[in-house]
């Protein structure tokens, strides 16, 4: 049985086709979801991919969060549907209040594209169950507004309840507080992160790894995890 | 593009000058000289029309007949690219020069379109927007051919690094390219950055884009069927880039008062991203018969070109153009260079389908006219006819100049002043006996701004989007997978060397071609086609025209010899700082094809215990070299000799070696010679090596300085697994490629050059990678 | 034609990297007495009829719910300009 993973396209979304490819490589069926259509077409999970939806006008993800498809996704997420927000998708999740905090311009004021080492700090979500706790992975990062900020209160809660899903290691590329690269919600079904797992799923096109150029595929586990969780659901 | 240098816009006319009015006021004086038209050109327009032109017609002719749009000073030389071509060279060419971009058949039903263009002058005035709109413009040219744009590259030349104004331009340009390219979702897969004081007041910002399409999706910019609708869609038309045309308003017409019109275009990459997706859907639905993007000269260019190319005519109602500024006059609307606009030719029966798609993407559009069965372009402003011209005369039959050409007065003494006679006849000093001096020179060179690692710039660009990037900077070429099933891919490399071209424009152009060709070959692809961006000084300077004449001949002859055609390109004249022209800087881009990107060859070594071979011969060729510049501040003599027949042999040998799985890595030698190449190969993946120069010196009869820093052509550094040594050497020898083992890779964390240095890779990396961040971070 | 001006600023307690960057640039160009810079947004809501108190109240709501992200920004003023 092939599970259906919805991948949303907003005007300005860029990494939707890459997310679809990642789903296919992992063994799922990618379903394209249009921003103006509130029908989720019975998908088993949803990915909000990266890009510059609405040109990052007003605030990154702010206008996309108002789209008809987001109304349905918010409802479904509150009902337990697995949702993964990547980069701009993470920004949309934050603007939709499915995840706490905010994302602002990188500390150094420049867009940065780099192969980023992350520590996986939570493996109890449908998107991370195939990782080992505290596993280090290399995932491409590419953004200009990736600085995670939150109030002291929120940060205390995130740390205290283990809601930080990924943390930057060795280098904090954007000034995110507490080196936070990604979060999960309390229920665990919603995960958001700034780096792009869909760019590390196919050997030959991922990050350079020691020994072999462009061989990094650490991102694939995000997609196999969700399929795994659906099998066992 | 700034069509009129440093022209301040004046004020806006309120009256509309109609053709009827023009017919009865023949003596009305029009400011044609201020718009760049000569007396005889104006007379020719009057002759073509049988009356004086209206203000709108004058605006159209003046811009379309300007250097930038008509190529009037370069046409007679550019012809060579179409003439020095064999049938064999044309066999895979689906669209040649003259269209928005050339198109090449790469097999399996796929075609690729690519082109490089300049946006130099706007990038000095407003670096951010100049560079951003440069990217936007070239991407639209690719989109217009029916292709999905799949990558971009940029070739940047700035002034001296320590000059404070350089930082202003660098930050603006890099931010602009990053802003626009990243937001479009196009991976930036390579390019070059060069600093030289000759570009101080005139940076060069060239942008390349490449797109892929299925053969049946090819679109051309022509309107051929009477009855088809002319639709302007995308962004609304505003006052961008109007600049000098406002001169039309002065004394001649009534005006309501002065108003400022910006000469700079402002880009919105989000609008262009939406436009890309919308257009691709329109193409897929086959509702568009022809399409043109709006760039320089906006609507006047698009309408006249579409009509002229299609052999039909057009009737346009200019008042239907969607404006973002209601005060725009018809002349301004015609000349506006507002970005992110396309003009489509849509058969009436497809209008509903067209509307459904543009509405889905929330792209605005308006029907502004229709194709007619007459060889005429009529443009109305409401009831009044303001343009009535034969379209060919505007779009294609512009003036053709044969500018005076003069062999430069400085040339002979420049060429005589080579590295052996410089410094009062002593020759530039070489520390051949002092290993540690040589080592210091290596470090000085690899950490100099032109030779230093460019990550500070390229890390601001997305190289991952699309998931098809097989090679990108710092590799020798950028490589993109086109077909996910078969792995079919394309490779691109761009190169130019202004110093070589200044010493010898003919050879310099050939050298740029050779380098780009070699860069594509060492990645494992087969070179197939060429684009170029010819950046030169003022064509009114006969010495510059000589440089141009020589360079175009060199490039055309070189392409003929290599058997790869020029498919299109761009000319940028008037690049000067005050009266001083830039070095002639023809940028050459080579496109290659690889049947499976999985076979690509990495540029640096990754495995320990591999043998390192130097292919080719090293001669004492230091004139114009990085060594002569960085160590001695010298420029003189003659550039390295280029042997294109050998380059071809070398490329074929690499291809054969790669096919047989013998090559673990390949990196070509160019600026700063062997020293730069071994440092780059070691730092690429952090794998060290031990190199020895003795055999190079002995076999080729050169000293250690030349061995390290000579820039002789036709050389590649290859690493080969121990088990493949014999086969690899045998392959080279059988093909007449000189091959010499000069080292061995090792995981020591060091790069050793025997009797010269033993560097810790981390230290070397620090020197090589720290420079740009220190200068501009 | 009247407009309602909504001004949004980043929350006092949070980072304002853009403001900091501008502040550093001002210091480099000699303006050392400027101790801090904070950068926000000014949004204009245009009307083609006179603006009422209800419009202002609605604008405040729009400001808080959409034009600003309450987690990281504050609506610092909502005023009418005729």
C-alpha cells in the first residue's frame, strides 16, 4: 500500500518538486496540493516545502498562512495529521501558530547556503522515528531569514518539555536562539526546521561527505520515517 | 541598461503627437541628436516614413537603433560567428543567433537553451537592482524560448579590492544576484569574480542562464497569423528605465511641468517566479503561438520584433496596457523597461484557456492588439494613431557602422615588454634557488583576491534548488541533470582573461574559449556550443574597435577549429572609467553534454595513494600571468600560446579515460598554473599530496618558477587509482598526450611540494579562504 | 483620500539584527552618539471615503492579527491621515 504525502505549492514556493521527489524516493506517493484548494485529497501527511511564498512580503510565510489550504491543514494538524514544514514551510507553521516563536533575518544579514551539521534531539515524531537520539546528520541549509527567536518563557518550555527537534552543531549559521534548527509541537505530529532534508536524499546530489563528493543522504530518513509511522499507525 | 550615459530625466509631455499631426508639421524640430541619432539616420527615418516621425516613432527608432539594441558597431564583426561555421557544426543547432537565445539538441528528445548577457552600467549606478534585473532579464530570455530555466551563473569584474567604492559595488551586486536568483529558485552553479583597477568606474556584471525543454516545446518570438491576439502579461507597466526618452518632452511640446523619471529598473523576483510557472503552463497547454519577453526598449522592441520575425504586422491599442502609474505618456509606455513582462501571441480560439491559466497564477494581462496581414506596425493611443511604421525597419534594419579601426599606439611596446626584459632588462626576478621564497609566493598568490576561494560570495547563492546540481563552484564547470531517468545532463563553464586580451585580443579570445572548453571537458562532458558576452570600451575609439575586431575573429576562428558553434551572445560597449577603456574582456561560455551525470569527474582528489599526473607540456609562459601581476605588478609581453587542435585531443583523452573508469579526478590548469591547481585539488576534499617538480623542469626545460606559475595551456592535473596507472598512461601515450607522474595523494593533512614547502592543509585553507571575508565580510 | 497608518515595530525584548547592522554602519560613518537603531514597518491602508472610528478599531485588529506577528512584533500606533 502506497501512502500519499501532500506537498503544498504556494505562489513563490521553490522546493516543492524536490520534496515530491524525496517522497517518491522514500517509497511514497507525492500529491501536489494547490494553495487555493482547501481539499486535502485524503493525504496521509503534508509537507510545506521551502521557497519564497508570496515573495516573503510582509513577513516570511505570513500571507501563505492565510491560504485556504492552510485552514484545512491547521484543522487536520490539530487532529493529528503529520505535518513537516521545511524552511519557508517552517515559517508558515510559525505564522499559523502550529509552532511557537518567530523567524527573523539571519544575524549576519546575508543569505547563507551551507552543508549544516545538526543533532537530532527528538526521535518521537512521525518525521524522526528512524533516527537515533542525538544522531548527527548533515543537511543543506539555505536561507536569509532563519534566525529562530522566542521569549524566555517559550524557550524554557521548549527545553523543558524536549520540544526541540534539531539543534545546529559546530556552526550556528543564522543566530538562532539556543542553536535551535527545528521544533516539534507537543503532540509530536507537527515538525518544522530551517534546513532542507529534501536536498539530501539522492546520492550524487546531496552534501559532500568525507570520502565521496555529494553523497550525503541523511535527509531521506525524514521521509522514510513518516511512511514508517503510517505503516504502524 | 543605461542607454544614455548620465542623462538626467527632464520632464514629461502632455500632448500626444499623432501621425496625422506629423504629416502636416514637417518642419517641427525634434531632439533626435539628444536621443543618439545622427543626421543621416534621422533623414533615413524621414525617408522610410515619407514624413517626419511622431514623438513615439522617434522614441522607438532611437532606442531600437541604439548600440545596445541594434549592435550597429558590432554587426559586421558578429557576422563571422554565423559565417565561419560548417554544416557539421550546425547539425545539433535548433536555433542559432538572432533569436532570444540559441537552442541545442542534446539528445533523447531534449534541447537546451543558454545565453550570457551584460548589465554593466546599471550595476555601477545601482549595484543591487542592476545585478538583480540583469539576472531577471537573462532568465526571461531563456523562458521565452519555451524552456524551464534550470540554472544561472555570473561573471563579475570589480575594481581594486582596497578601493572603498569597490566594496559598495561588490555588496550590492552579490546581494542583488542572491536576492533575485535565489527567489527564482535557480541554482547558481558557477562563474567568476575578478578584481582589477581597470574596472573601477565600470564594473562588469554578466549573467548567464540555461534552460531545458522538450523539442516540441520550442517557442519562437514571432507573430505570423493574422487574427491572433497580442497580449501583454505579467507586471504592470511603470516608469522604470525611461531615463533619456524624457528628453522628448523638452522645448518641442507643451508640458504640465517637470517630473522625475527613474532611469533604473526595479526587479521583483517573486513576480518573475510566478511568471515562469504561468508561462510553462501556457506552453504545456499549447495556447501560445509566439512569445517575446520585454527587456531593453520594452513594448516598442517586443511589438516590432514579433511582427518583423513573423513576417506579418500588428495593430496595437496602447491605452489597453495595464499601468501602475496613470500619468505615463504613450512615449513612456512604449519605452518603459518595467521588469517581469511578457508579450504573447495567442490565437483567438485559445483565449479562454489562456485566461484560465493566467488567472490561476493571478498574473495580470490585457489584450493590446492583434496580428494583421500587412507589413506594418500601427500603434494607437485611443482614437489617435501615434505609430505607423514598417516593423522590419525598427527591429532589424538599423544602421550598420563600419567604425574606424586603428592598431593601438601602445601595442608594440606593450608586447615587447615581456617578463624576460622587464625591470630594466633584467627580467622579473625569480627565486629559483630559494625554496622558501617560492613557497611564500605560492601562498601570496593563492590568497590574493583573484585567486582566493570565492565562498564568501557563492555561499550567498542557492546551489541545491531543483535537486539536479551534479557539479557547482568550486568545480571547473557547473553541471545539471536534465533527465532524471537516464541521467542525461549538461555542463557549463565561462571564462575570460582581460589581461591576456589586452596583450593580444585575437589570442586572448581564443584562450578564453580554450579554457572554457577545457573546463567542460575535465568535468566529463563533451563541449557542444558557445555563447559570449563581449565587454569592451568605446567603439568610437579606433584602438578599441581594433581590439573588438581581433577578439571576434579569434573567437570565430577558434570555434571553427574546435567545431563548436556560437549560438548567441551579447555585446557591451562603452565600458570605461573616464576616458580609459577596460581591458577587452570577451567572456566565453561553453556548453557541454554528458550522457549520465553519474559519470562526472570531481575536480579534486578524494582517495589516498592515488598517483597524480600532469597532462600536457609546460613552457616558460609568464607574460600576463597572475605571478607577474601579484608578485611584480607587471603586465606585458604576449599571452600563452594556445593550440586548439591539442585541446581537442586532450578533451577526447579525458573523455576516453573517464569512460573507462580510469580517472578519479581531473582539474585543468589556468591562472596561476600548477601552484594554484595543486592547492585547489588538495583543499577541495581535504586530501593531501606530495608533489615533485624535478621531472617537469627536466623534461620540459623550465625553471622552478615556470614549473609552478607558468600559465601554459592544454594542461590538466589528473589523479588515478594505482590499479589503473598502466592503462591510463597507455591511453595518453597512444593519443599523443604528454603525461608525467608528478605526485601522489596521501591523507597526511599536508600538501608537500618537494624542496619547496610542506604546508598544513588547515593553514593553507585559512590563507586561501580567508581573503574575501576579510575584505568584504 | 484618507489613509490609516499602522506602525509595527519588533518587540523591545527581542533581537533586531537589521537595526543593529544599521547602527554599526552609522558608527562607522562617525555618528557615535546614536546609541541604538530599531527598524519597523509603516503600513498604509487607503480608503476612498471618510474614515470612521469603526475603521480605526478594525485597523487595530488587522494590525494585531495579520500585519504583525504578535510573537515578535508590536503594533505601536494606528492613526488616521487625511
